[in-house]
């Protein structure tokens, strides 16, 4: 039989063994927690280095939050882009390099008979006043509505439109087509000769 003294001695040994083991477990837990927090903490970046600016950009609020555009401003931007694209399309569609030449015979006929077709100068009144092809009428490309009385009543009548490069003439051609004029030609820039205030047909091309 085990005596009371032996039992007490065994209990004391067990308690003495548990205490260091408990401390060891607590120390291991603290080490694990410290290691985890150190892993989550970002590494220090030297001041002035390129990595520092990269870190600032990555954590910048502007990079995290999307730019909020008011609905009205977004609508205006969209409309402006649409108008810009429309203008570009019109300009490219009427580029002088892609405009078909007016037959030389038709131009020569106009020199002797101004009723062969109606010649329209699509430039500004100031440019027209400085010089224009003889017999031409001035209808600026952006003010067709104010000059409708100058056009023939017959919407199938032949019209020839010109300007300096062909772009404004092409825009006026589109406006005339919207009004129902079906026989409108644009005179390419290479079929015109500009010599100061003198503007004449270039019938040699």
C-alpha cells in the first residue's frame, strides 16, 4: 500500500514538472504571435528611394478610390466627344485627296457659259472678298440657312462647291444634300490655282 507521504511526494514532483512545461508553452505561443505580427508589418523603405515613391503611389487614396464624375459633366464630355468624332469623320470623308475631279470639259464650258453650273465659294465673306473665281457666289459652309435664296429652285440643277482645301466645301455639300440638292460636286484643291487674290480653275490637271 502507498503511504500518505509517498502520495504527497509524487504530487509535488508532478507539479514541479508541469510548471516549467507550462512556461515553455506560453513562451512558444508568444514567439508565434510575435512572428505573425512581424510578417504582416511592411519592411522599412529607405527615405528618398524609388521604392518609397512606389509605396506611396500604391497606398495613395487616388489609386484606391475611382474618380467620381458628376452626371452632367459626364454627359457633356460624351457629347463633346461625339461632336469631335462627327467633325473628324466629315473632314476625312471630304479630304481633297479622295474627292473626284470635276471633268475638265465641264470647267472649260463654265468659262464661256456661266449657266453651265452654279459655282459656290464655301469660304468666309472676308476670304471671298479678297478674291474668288469669277462668277462664283458666296455661301459660307456654316450659314447655308441665310443664303438659300441664292440657290436655284431646281434641286437637280448642277452645283460645284469649292474652298481652299476641300474640307469646308465638303461640309457644305453635305448640308446641301440634306436640303435635297442631288447634283452637288466638290472641286478638289488641285483643280484650283491660288495666286494672291487671283483664283482660277486649274484646267491643266
